[in-house]
């Protein structure tokens, strides 16, 4: 009997995956939503709200930290804590390309799957990017998995045919406790590689290069480009080349040129999606690191109403202070938004949105922004994780968009001139 700990996107995907195989499971969620519980019940599974069962394996959603008291207790009783990537690998024969790094994972994942499809393979992306890996692995010839440190810290036998290591920076210190622990979680992607596998790595990152050179896998280095998009595309090209070579196939350059004309643009990355009068609304929900937020604050039309906050990941706020001259108001949401806004120092108005419900907080944030702006931009670049109020950054982005449209925003159409 398996316990699926945490519903939401990942947990419900796991339950569907298990049902397809006729495997028994029960489920639990600390903050269950009625609609999700009803879906789990409709799949034929029952809850264990008191955690009374004896479970050799627990599939825990990535948003649930391994240090959670319930997971610690289950572990002490002998349970192995794993994630959906481990489960997908164990129960499906589909080969997996695993992609991780501090920045660029989603773009590289989407690019790699797109390029492989252009070569005639049924490549499907999943994992940290929608949908869950377990939702696509059975339908794909090759699954391209975006893997976060939260997913990688709970793998055991997981073994990608191609591993892609983009970079090792600083992130998620709130969860991992130190940069070293965060990097160790990322590097678990490499732990089961063999000489029959491929490792695509950024030779411009010293820590990545050191880890790659210690791996027995076939090495495919790439150098950083002049922009994040170019760097991610270089990684995706090497991943595509590496996988095709494992199949004994050459890269078809004519098909590649066609694929490059239609590269996808990842959602929730500095997307101007709506406007109201002379105010535009920008969805950068993925911006949870200081460099990403700095770039957003530099690029957004001023004056800016900046929506900040969530679960602080140990961000460097001092580096953002010079950009506050472009900010009209900071709208602090979530568990740590007020603390983060205070750490920015004075010189800019701060409005604290105390609502515990994330959707209500974002509605009020948009309303407060519109009171203060006649032109400029309302920027969601939260510099924090979303799990205190939302399922994930996509859910946060959707809530922001709903709030904007509810308060009179209209879809933004780029000028043709």
C-alpha cells in the first residue's frame, strides 16, 4: 500500500498513474481542497486522515518538505519517501531526459521536447513544468522532465538516459538550509548515471563542470550564450543531439532549422498580458530569484506597482535597492512579504496585504496599485516561493490574471508598429 501525501497537481497525477496500474493507495493532504478530495475519491482511493496505515512507500508532493513532522514520523516507521519522478521511473519503461539547474529549467525543457518532436519523436514534457511527469510518461516515446531540487531530493533509483545540468546558483535556502545542501539535491540527478548515458553540462559554471567531469556518463558540454534564452537553447540542442546519438540517429539539420522557427515561449516569464488605460500588467510569477526580479524591475514600464512576497527563499534584497527609484509602491503579500518589504529599506511606499487567502490578497493588491497609477505597470515578480498561499507559481499567476480581469483589465495586444 502506497500513501500519496499531498493532492494538488502532483498528487492527483500520481493517483491517476497508480489507478491505471491497479495499484492500491491511500491519500492525505494537510490543507485539502474539497474538489481535489472528491476527484481522489472518484478515482477509487480513500483518505487516511489520521495517518494510521502502515506504508512502505510514501509519494510526497514536492511542496511538502522532507522535514515535515508527518514525513519524519512516517520515515521513522520505515517508510521510504519518494517523489513522482522516482515513481514514474520505476513504473514506466519510457526513457527520460532529466533537466535541472537554478535557472532556465523550464525553457530548456520546453525547447528540448520541441526539438525532439521536430526530429520525429513523440517527446512530451512534464515534471516541475505542467503537467506532472506521471501524466505524460506513458504516452511518450521519450519524456523530458523538468526537475526541481524538491523533486530531486526524494529520488533513489531514478536514472535518466540524458541528464542536463544548467547551472548551480543560490535558491531555496529556506528549504535546504544551506547552499551546499541545495547543490547536493540538484546533483542527485547525476547519481545513477552510467557510461551508457549522456550528461549535458554548462562548462562555464565551475561547480557544474567539476561535477560533470566526475561522472562516468558521456559528456556533452555547452557554453553560455549572450542571453538566458540563447544559453537554454544551446543546452536543449546538446540534449537533443545526445539523445539522438544514444538512439544511433544523426541530428537532421533541415528539420532542426524548421523547429527553430517555432520555438515555444514559456508562460509566466515577464508576460505583459493586460492593460487598463495607460497601465500594463506583467506576469513574472516565476521570478523568485534576485537576478530575475532585478531584470524585471529594470524592464517594466515605470512607475511600477511591485507585488512582492510569499515564502522567502533567502533572497538578496540589498541588490534591488538601486532599482526602487522606478517603483511607486511595494505591495507585500504572503507569509514573508511584509518582512521582505521592510528589508528593502525606506524610500518607497509599502502596502501590506494581510489576507491569508492568496486570491483575496492579489485582488486587493491590484486594487491598491490602480489607486496609485495613471500609467506604468503592475508587476508580479514575487521574489518568493508560492506554497504559503498557492499550489505553485502557475496557480499564483492564474490568480493574478483573474484579479486583473475582474478589476477591469483588458487583454493586451502588442502594437504592430
